[in-house]
């Protein structure tokens, strides 16, 4: 099944898609409703018809980004601290991150502003805090063998570095080649544990 042409998508979805792209490129604070409307070739009033404010668009974007992050982090939680389980889970996590790369970039690049914007939001604020707590439980346990603990954290950083934090520097690599190289990194970091 092929994705719908952007022009055939409902306007609300088109607004969110453009917001994701702009939030990733120029940040939440550097993006205005005018930017979104101009990119879509519509008036600001057309955007306001679907979203009352830029914060409402951000709420939708952050919710979806947290869904992606939850999907990936839940696999890590299930894998626990077993390096073998991580080796089995990481190909799935890499595939999730590759499919939703731009969404994860938006979350990472705008993390501080989104935490401030939604800190008191009972749903999004709680979900953001929960993500941090889940990962802290994996990496902050002093009872875990330091060799395994550091290797697992380093592996996660090595995977998400090129996919999210430094993604601009890897845009020239085809997805399959990037995936292949990330799997080599996983093997190198976890292979002897």
C-alpha cells in the first residue's frame, strides 16, 4: 500500500506534517503559524480552522513523537540489561527510528521548549517524565555490572547519535546503508558481552 499524496491528505494531517518538518529544521520557536500556512499555500485562518494555536500543533506532534519513543523504549525495557536481548531488540528499534527519524529529531531538538511548554500538562508532561524514568531505571542501577551498564548506554548513544542528534550529517547515506552500519556498531559494542 502506498502513502497518500500530500495533496490528498486531510488538511489537519498536512499541517502536522509541515510542522514536523519545520520544527525539525528551524525549531519550534523559529516556526510560526505563518511559516506553516505559507508552506501549505493556505491562509493562517485555514490553519486556525484546524488548530487554535501553535501549541496545539505542538501537542499533536509531541504526542506522536512520544508514541514512537515509547514503542522503541518499551523494547529496551523488555530487553532489560541482557546484552543478548538488546542485540535482538536493537534491529527493531533501529527500524522504528529510521521510519520516524524526523519525528525523533523534532523531539530531541526541541526537548527543552517542549518540557517547558508541557510541564504542567497532565498527559504530555507525565508521558515525558515517564520516558526519562524508564531509561533511568535501565542505566542508573549501580548493582549492574559497570561493563554491561556502560556498554548498553554507549550502544544506545551510538545508534541514536547518527539517527537523531547528528542526523543532518548522515542525510547523504541511503537508509539501508545507514541501518547496516548501525547494526555493525551494535555488534561491535555488544558482541563480546
